[in-house]
C-alpha cells in the first residue's frame, strides 16, 4: 500500500487546527474566530438566493467580487486573485512560485501552517528564528523561492517594523507573501508596497475581521503575472457560488466589519490591561488575539485548568513558545468570564 | 518576473471550460449541467441557516455528510473523502499518489482536465489512445503512478466493458481513479470494485445528477490509507459550511435526484433517436449528454450556426474528435427547440 502513496506524503505530520469542542456551552477563545456574527444583509442574501442557480457552474474567477475588491484598492482586476480561503492561496503559492528544488522561508514562531505547506510541497524548509522579542535579524545572504511573512505575526500578534519589511522586500530574490490575515486589526498595513515591488503579494482573509471563517474566502493582491500564474494552476471552479455572493455582500458592507473591529480593539485593550495587572507579560496586540506569557503558573497548566472550566484558549506544545498562551478576543462578557476564572485559578 | 514563477507553470496551457454566456436568453447544452433545479428542501436549508454559524471554521472533514455517504454505501467513514468539487479530488490525487518523477495515465479522448492536471503537477503524461470505437487496448506493460479512468467516459458518454476495467485494476501497479461523474445516469457502476482492489478509488460529484455544480462538492471512496493521504495534504478547511449543509440535505433527499435522472434519461432517448433519424451517428449515452458524429455538415459549422441561434453545444477543436458534437440533455422543451433549429440548419 505504502508504495501507492507519495513517500513525502506518507511521512507528513499534518497541521493541527485549534480544538472545535462539540458542546455549545463553552467559551471559545482558541481559534481567533470573530465573536460577532457577519453583517445581517447575509441573511437576506441567503433567503433570496435562487437555488436553481446552483445547478450551474460558478464564475471561475469570482468576477463580481474580484471587481469589487480591485475597485476598493484602486487596482486592476488582474491584480486580484480570489481563493477558497487564504489556505488555498498560501498552498497555491508553493506550487506557483517554487521549483521542485526550491525552498520556502518563514519565521519561527509564525503561523504553524507554513512549514506544513512546505512539507506538503516537499521542498526545502528555511525557517528563520525570531529573537526573544519576536523581531528578526535576517541571516546573511538569506535566499528562498518564497517567503511567508505574516504581518501582524501570529501567534505573537505583533507587527514587524515596516521599514524592515520594505528593506527585506527590496533585497529578497523570491516572492514575498505578506500574510495580512489580521491587518484589519492593526495600526498599519503593507498595501502600498504593491506599487513598489513586483515580488510582493498580499494575502487577506474573510475569516477574521468579516466573521466569515465558515464560507472559506480569501484574496491575494499582487502583480498581474503572479496572479495569472495562480489562476493557471487553481482548481477550475475554486470558489462556490454562495461564497462568491456572500463575500460580495460582506465586502459591500465593509463599514459593518470595521465597526466590529473597533469593538474588538476596545475589548483587546481591556484584556491586555487586566492580564498585565494579573502579572502576565503581554505583547502589544495588533490582531484579534492577545499573546501573553504566564510568569507564575505554567501556561500548559493554565490552559488545562481553563479547559476544565469550559474555556478554550490556545496553547502550543512547542519548546520555543511553551510559556505563552494565545487568547482570542471574544465578546466583553466572554472576556470578563475568562478573567474571573483566571483570577480564581491564580489564587489556588 | 518570469524567474519568480515556476517554469512549468509559466508555460501551462490551462483547462478550457465550456462557455458561460452572460445572457439568460440562450439554451445551454454545452456544460453538462442538470436542467432541473436541486431539491426544493435546499431553499428552506438556506433560509433557515443561522448566519452567525459562519463566523466559525467549518468542520475540517465534512463529518456529517461524510457519515451519511459512508452509511449509504455500507462503508466506514475512513473510506470517504469529501472535496471542494471533484476538481479538487482529481488534483489532490496527482499530489498524493504521484512522485515527482512519476507519471499519470489517461485515455484520449477523455475528460480534457486530466492532461491539464498532469501538466500542473509537472509529471510525465502517459495518454492511451482509444480506438475509433472509443474502446481501449492497453499497451503492453503499461505503467503509471495514477490512472484517470472516466466511466462512463467523457466526452463519448459510453461505459467501458466492466470486465476489462476489472482486469485493468487487477494488473495496474498504481492507483486507478475511476471517475464516476456521470455514473448516476449509467447502467452500471464500479462501487463493488472497492472491496476487491486496494488500489481503486472512485470519484463522484454533486455537479451533474444532484444539480449542484454551483456549490462545489464531490467525494471519493476508497481504501482508508489512500483517503488518509488525501486528508493529510488537502487545505485545512477545504469545504465551506454551506456546501456541507446543502450537500447533506441533497444526499438525504437522494430520491429526488433519482427522479430527475429518470426524466433526463427519457429525454436522452428522444434526443438520441431524433439525431439518428437526422442522419447523425449517435453513441449509446450512459450520461446526461449525447456524443454524436455529424456526417453531412462539419461539426464546427453546426456548432457555430447553433450558437448564432442562441443554442450552445460543445465542440472540441481537436483533430481526434473534430467531427463530433457533445450535446447536454436539457429539458424536453430545450431539446425540442434544439432539434427544430437543427432541422432548419440541415435543410439550408
């Protein structure tokens, strides 16, 4: 049997998504989902959707949404790629921009999917360790075919220095994918780099700020030749008709998303401050989660104790970051409940 | 710029999907879409769907639907893979079962996506030409890592001899993917081969018989080790929440699909008979389309003349099959209209 399966696939260790507990009676602060529902217009969008349209193939390049996004950013349609979640986009990049003998770079720690995608593509992994402040010093003459640069970074929640990003993009010989999954929650983004660098692409998702992880929708902005390469290798109809329509409605109502982002930023400020007062080291979050170092009680123990109370936060079983917890910014009520339980646990 | 893009990708010739005319005022018999809407229960499914659920990630392996399909076929859940359309499944197979120095076999003519997927995977293409009756004689000692075997075949619409398929599966050293996209319209299928051969997987789609091309949903049945390899390399959340739910509802209402299939088979019989009487050579269709050779007027000319009348059929600009047209079985009214126009064109 084994010889029917590609050797590198047989030995893969897959990506571990955050737990999705079956019970609804829990507080989920572990997968960076948005605590607020998506824009109400989507309800009407679903009710009014003519199901007889579903018998037909969807638009292969999500034209309506693609046009809308291009207009919003003052780009041409050819500078926009629409994907089945940014997951699909990140994976396609390994196949569009990396030769079989090529390599993929990324920071450690960063989004844990990057090494998995590189292993799936079966090319050389070139991780670059961040220093203890989670900033970087690039090794001399560092090269790769593709570099995944999450900004803000996950799981740290911090933005890198923009000038350092600009310098890196200018000197790096391959494609730099700036993963802006959390950029709507941040103090700046890198959209302006698109006009400066042909080798820079930017990836965005509807999963976080738009509260639409369930529909699987992401987009990439970049040079038309890079976009064209992505289109050439994607599945013929990668994004279904309903996702195209709901994504379009959500993007048309972008102010609703922005209002939710402001609410989350306010709750984030409370959570960060309270954690500091409880003696945690708290990184400056530019995302919808807080990355915090537990100085008194081991992070793993807190994670387990919270889980026993029905509160899920994210703990990474990884030496580099084993003292940290990643806590998604929920509703104010969820965060209060979390803080109450945490205070009890810290006293016992 | 070019050296940022993988060389094999730069030189790709993509898949050409059938035309999707913008106007609604046409008769579309060119993309094998089902002329009937999907089961009405889907309307309620959409209206009742709680959009706040969309803020969460979907189930990563489409568990509810996967269980339902496993039960239906008396298989274990581990024998079922759910994909973002069978497109995704066909593409994943090239990455799960083919080494970088491996190869992919398929018939010619067959589904024109197979060589495209092989080119995207950048491995050796091993096409096997069908003879003029569209049946096969396999070359001596034929080998490949993966073989795409569409049965019924497209664009011919015919089933191969089942004993020949069984013999091939028993002797072929790689994975045989039997693409049963059209099996619901056929006189037999190959599900029973799953219990005989570890190297056989079967791919099905919701696009044709279930009238759901728009939601992107397909599934694969096979040995749990092969399924497990597919899961290891798929995008983390490959199928969105709405597609999972609508697919589940459609599968639960499978009798509705079967009734539509019977209607289409009745119309197919009329279409086949009328074409024969008009002097066309008509292959015995086991699908929702008819493959027919134009003996009097060049196929390309008919295709263009019909298009000018607002009737789209599929013509392949390929020497091997340039005398044929592929005509999707529409509603009885659409087929009557098509036949009327055809009679006029043949007289002029």
